[in-house]
C-alpha cells in the first residue's frame, strides 16, 4: 500500500535551535518527494522537491535529504525562528497509469522564544 | 508572479444555498487543482484540470461542481452542501503535471456550512 509516514507528530523547540523532521514512504514507483510548510489556516508553500537522483537540496535554512534506497527523507531546520512554527508536510508523487500524490499527515512544529 | 489567488477568504452558507469559490493564477500553468482540507489533516485532492479539461475527479459528490473557464481561472460551484463539508478549500496550480511539477497553493477559502 502506498503510504507516507511522518515523525514526530509534533515538536516543540526553542528559538535558535536546530531540528530534524522525518518522512518514511512506501510509494512505488517513486517520482519525486516534496516538503511543504503550512501555516495555520493558509495554503502549503513548497520548500523543496527532489527526484530519485538527488539526495540533498537546500532552501535557505531548510535542508532536505533523500535516501531512495531506504525510502527515507528528512527536513533539517537550522537556527529556528518563531516564524518556523507551522506544519511540515511530506508529499510523495508517483506516476503509474495515473498521477498521484500521497500526503503525509504532517509534523506540527512550535518554536518558542 | 508565483501567486495563486482565491476568493472569498471566508464563506458561510446554508445547506440550501448555491455559492461559488474562485481561483486565479497568472503563471501560465496548465494544470489546476482543488483540494479539501479538514483541521489537522493533510489536503485531499478533489479535482484536477489539465489544459482546461477535467482529468481527475476523486469520486467527489455531485454537490461540488468544478469549472475551468480558461487557463487562468478555476471555479468550484457549491450546492446543497452538508455541515461535514465545512473545511478549508485550497486551489493549486502547476506547470503541467501533478506528479512531476511543483504545486503552488492559494491561501484557501474557509467554508462553513450551517
């Protein structure tokens, strides 16, 4: 069954600290993996998109990694800021007869001063 | 311009009302999407338009009726909704492909059905 699982479900950190969010998937055939940031009540904003051949991609203080062999991805946030408080959603796409996106349930991050 | 706009931001409607949600993008994208998102859940795909034609309908009830008047506009017509349809409705667009291209989301319309 095609699934995307994220951990932890929620995370609280202090401003300035680093953190890492995890995403494991069983989607096949794999097309790409995306990380989105979603503020409460707003639409998701794309952070990174990685294909099979990419194992690291950065967007400012956000760095995503992908291990296609173990089907794991992580999102590392460096020097967290209050504005990083949001839900982070991992999405895996596949294209087999029809295109599909499989969404993870997200990690809710709260950054406190 | 990487913006997807949605109107209205908030909508309250009764179960007998007819209303429409609107979405617009000017990025030249040829694929547009409607999603429904309940609180603390990921977005759920409802419809996909590709080159202004409906290509995917994820078994959405007929009380939701999508329309794509042109390549920049996407509407979602609502009729005889149920209270459980209350949710955040998100519009998104991408260059061409659901699976290959980054999706750009609008800010959403918060719908409440009384």
